[in-house]
């Protein structure tokens, strides 16, 4: 158990819909990262938040957005869903202030768009 | 754009054999991590290497960071079926004052009993 929690574990929805994925980081971690993992694309970095502020952006689509709240939990919002958005979405957290950089991953949310 | 290429992409071996997985880049990293991921679960951190030339051992796993901090290797001795999984390397660097992490392309290992 990494200490990072994600909900829901599974999500099935239709094209065009909007979903919200939730992540709670490890106690004491200030950074939260979101990743998308599909069979043909590997682990793709989407976005990072540090202490409530956006820190880095990766390959995140304009239809996707995220935020980190004062209690440090984070939400990833996916809208106008397409079939190709079906994937595992992982959240990871780290202390975020050290050069010896380590991330701890949650169990993931499996999104299926039908 | 930083890229981390892992090789091989897929490896299927018999229990008891040795293997090495490589992680290569043209970029320098301040630190490098190795993760193992099992199907349907999140990656689990195995080790972090920081110093060029550093070698770390974790039971039957040996990790090495290249002298120039651009590459790394993972060697498994006497592989066991429990070693089966996706192995990912991840390099950390600074860009624009912020830390950035790049994950490798992954090596899928299958150890056959």
C-alpha cells in the first residue's frame, strides 16, 4: 500500500460525457501527478500540482483539466469523452521538494468509454 | 524533448535465468528511479540512484547508474516467476526551475516456471 488513494477504481461511461477522478496523496506529500496509461502509449505524464498550484504540464488534452485543493487532494476532470480516452489513470504523489525525486503511485482508475 | 528508451521491450525467460534491462537517454538526469508494475496496479518504486556510477543491490536485483547519468541498467539474477511485470525507469531533471520526470518506454518481463 503506497498510501495514495484513488477513487473510483472503475468507471464506465459513454462518449461525450464528463467524469471526475479523485486522488488523495500520501500524508505529508505536497506534489500530485496525473498519468494516463494505455496499451499502446505507455505511461504518459499529464500534469503536476505542487501545494495547490500547477507546476508542470505534459501531454494533457484541452478537454482535460485538474486542480489541487487546500487539503492537497486532487481531481482530474475529463470532458467530451472519446473512445480513445479509455485507459488507466494513475495519480502519484511525492514530497516534491527534494532533488532525490521519488513518486508513489495510487492503484489507478480504469476508465472505459463506450 | 527528453526520451528514455528501454530495451528490450519484451523479455520471456525461464525461471533461474539471468537478465539485464537497459534504460538509455541522450539527456542527463539528476536522479533515476526504477519501478515495477503488475497488471491493473500502479507502478511500485524499487530504487533511486543519484550518483554517476552508483550501484545499488536489492536482493537479486542490481541497479547501476551510468557514469554520465544518462543511462541505467537493471540486472536480475536467477529470475523468479514473482519477478514478472512491467519494469519502468524514470529520470528526474530540472527544467525552467521545476522538477520534471520522464518515464521510459517500459520492459515487459515474463518469467516462466
